[in-house]
């Protein structure tokens, strides 16, 4: 019986070494050499510390910041250890209540804004971690952010335009705005004025 198990055990050990040790170390080494920033989580530095990752959304609810998509992750918003969507259908009362609550929050902080609310400001993404919003969602918030920061609206509008990322490779996805990067740029701009 050992004669039959020996080759199986040897193949098991060989495949474990190749796929569990050698291959991951090789891929990690190539990634560190070719794309060190991306391989380390696309972290954004600010004032000598990390402000976050450009790949994971963060909760912003202060009116002076642009708000991202809702997060449906369990335990706390944008929990990167537990990425998941809400899996709520359009007729689910919990989804309807979440959308109503977000609409109320948007209207409360910007009662003069009578524009249609872009869908990505009231729904969560499939992962619950989306760091981007549509340009329409960013432009919807310009007046509120400008008022809260005592900045000219056209200045904030231009900043949003500057941070619009095009479709990947010109045809994949949609144009988008990274909320964390935009908010950090707003903070820098405000600090430079003061």
C-alpha cells in the first residue's frame, strides 16, 4: 500500500511547494519589482502618514467633503476584511429604507439642490468598497462642498473635472472620480489658501 501512496504523497508535496510557496513568492517578487505601488495596496501618503488606499472607499459624511457610494459591508462601512454587496433586490424594504435615508441626508445637507440624485449616491456597489463615484455624482455635490468650504463653485467644479478618470484603456468601464483623492486635493487646496 505504501508503494501506491508514495507517488501520491510526492506529487502532493511537490505541488504544495510549487503552488503554495514558489509561485506566490515569484509573483510577489515580480509585482514588487514591476508595480511596487500597486503591489503594496495603492496607498496614498499624506503628511508623512497613510490617508488610505485608492482602491478602497472611505466613509465621508461631513458636508465639506464629497461623499462616496454607500457601503454594504458588515460590522462597519468599507470593511475591507469583509467585502460584500447587500444582495438586496429593488423591491426589498431594507434597500428602499437605505435609499430614503441617503436621500434625506443629501437633501438635509444641500436643501437648495433640486437636481436629480445620481443613483450611485444612494446605492452601494457590488463589493461595498467602491472608492469611485460617477462624474455626475461628483458634480451633484459641488455646490454643497463649495459652500461648506467657502470656495467659489467654479473652482470646486474645475477640481472635479481635473480628477475625472477616463475609461480604462479607452473602452472598459465608465468615467469615474476617486473620492479620497478628490477630498485630499480639496484639503490641500484649502490649506494652501489659509
